[in-house]
C-alpha cells in the first residue's frame, strides 16, 4: 500500500516538472526581437516624443590643442529612455512565462504569488538590434561621422518595464574657442554640445539626470591632467534651431579649464628672468669693456628663440599671449641695453683721443651735479691727481732733461688732457650706472605686471 502511494506521488511530480516549460534566455530574446524594426521610433503613438534622460561623466580632459583650438575629452555617456514596443513584449513574455510555470508558496507585498525566474527578466542586447537615438556632437572637430556618439558592438540593458539603459564610453574631439591673452595663466571655457541629429523636439527630447546637477558628484573621480586642471563643470539644457527652423533638444557640457603654469614656469618664465638678471649684471662690467655687447646679443638671440617657440604653439589671433608680451618687452629692454652699452663705449673712446677733447659743459654739469648724486657716483678731484700721477711717470725723465719753456707747455697740455680724460671716464661711469638703474626698475616692473599682478587679477566664471 505504501509503495503504491509513493509511486503515485513520484509520477505526479515528474509529470508536473516535465509539463512546466523552461524559457531559455535565447528563446526570450528571440521572442522580444521578433519582427522588431530598429529604424522606427519605438512608440505606440506616432505623435509622442521619446523622453530620454542623459547623464555625462567627465573622466578626463586629455588634451587642449591651442594651435588648432581642439579639446580632447574622455566621457562616459549614459542614456535612459522608455521603449514602448519592448515594454509591451516584456509584458507578453511575462504572461507566457507565468502560464508555463507554477507559482511558489511565497507571496509578494501585495499578496500575489511569486513565479520562479519571472521577476527578473531584464536583458543585455546588442545596440544595433533595437532603436537607439542618433546623438551627435554639434561642435565636432573630427571628421564627419566621428562626431556620432556611438560605440561599435556596444551593449545596452533592457529592464522588465521596457526602460533601456545605454552606456557609451567615448572620446570626443570638440572645437573650443581658445583665448591665449593670459597664456600660460589662462582659463578656458569649452563647450561640448550634444543632441539628436535628425529627431526634432517633437520626436525626441533630452533631459538631465539628477546626478548631472550635482556639482560635487561631477567633479568626483576625474583623472587629473598634468597641464590642465578642471575648475568647474556645468550642464545646460536648451533648444537648437536648425536651418529648417526646426527645434532640437540639446545638452551642453561646459568645462572650466585652468592651465597649470608650473611647466611653463621652469621652461620659459624662469629662463627669461635669469636672462634679464644676466643682462643686469653685464652693466657691472667696466664701462669700456666690449664684452657687454656680446652678452647682450647672446641674450637677445635666446629670447627670440623662446618667442618663436611660443608662437608656434599658440593659435593665430588678435590677442597676443601674456608671456609673449613679456618676452617682447624683455627683448626691447635688452635692445636698449645694447644701445646704451654702445653709447657708453663711445664715451669711453672719447677719452682715448690724443689730445682728448673737453666734454660739453652741459653734459659735464648734468653728469657731475645731477646724475652723479642720483647714481651715488660722486666726482672727486683726487681722481684727476691719481690719473695724472699714473700717466706722468713715463714722462718724468723727459721733463728733467729738457727745461725749456716749450717742454713745460707740452707738459701742462698733457696734464689738461689727462683731466679731460678723467671727465669722460666719469661721464661714462655715471651713464652706465644710470642705465643700470633704469633697466633694473623696468625689469622688475615687467615681472610684477606680467607675471604677478595680471595672473592674480584674472578670473573667469561660467
């Protein structure tokens, strides 16, 4: 009796298990995509617009090509929209699975029985098998179709309710209007404008996800760039009017970029300042030393090399980069120092004429009474006696042998010429010290204005 009962129960269990059909993933996908047209919009009503939620994660600003004004960024774009066709088929598939399976002994919060393997019937599908929006970067800097936001052989997730989630890791080349006026202390505001290429707002409308409105969340996880820093990221949703006067939904990712000037600090700015210091110290060479001109020419050539290097890496525009203006001013000061060194050498040469002419009285008065005290180069008659004693030793024997009046007259003329030589040397020294002071003040003023004040006072808000 017990054996008969046990056999009956086993037969019923085998019958129930065999009768319950198991839907494989392949069968479910085949059912969902049967006669599905990926070209047409998945809506029941042709006048309905697909509402898509868009979330963009800025992963890294890879590069900013100032010469071609192109911004290269790495983005993670997530799109969510409701596919009415898939939602309807999901509901039908759910009904079929419930019909072919027996319920469990458990119930959900509403008291309904839970069917095994029914509550989670989401799928991961190839993106080319269902309809996807044709997102395009309007300010695309790449060739034609490379502006489309798509990934070859990408996958998307379809939930049980028909919500489609599409994640796109893309690298975008976009145009950016680069203002190089304050280069290398510049801030750049670059936009990445995205939207549908063919579907107007009556057919497809973009909205921002909640995460895209959180400033802290947008700046979290960004990979740092060694040259460019991200100061702020903002999203804008607005409409775009095309040439046919049709209105398109558009999302703009606005990025505030600040250049890290440290690299240019030790490659351009620091060498320029050191060259200015080298030019300043050349003034401390003796006023008659022609090596001052050699130093000035060497500095000028190196500054010109830096100027050309910067010009090759910045776009051609109406505004001149701040560092370029600084180098131009430094080159101008260097040229003036060369001119002043040549003039001082001319003054020094005047002292070597025989007989030495007397300096103009106005020049002597200005040098000895006005510029001398300013440059702390005080003229003393002792300089005349020292110079006369130094240059009269070799003529002492001749003077002792010839006592006539002609020789004494020549000796007095020589003494007068020595005094005039001292006057010329003094004027050259005063001019050299004065020009050193002017160059020193001009150099420090340029460094303060171009490298300290201008970068601090410059700020940009998006």
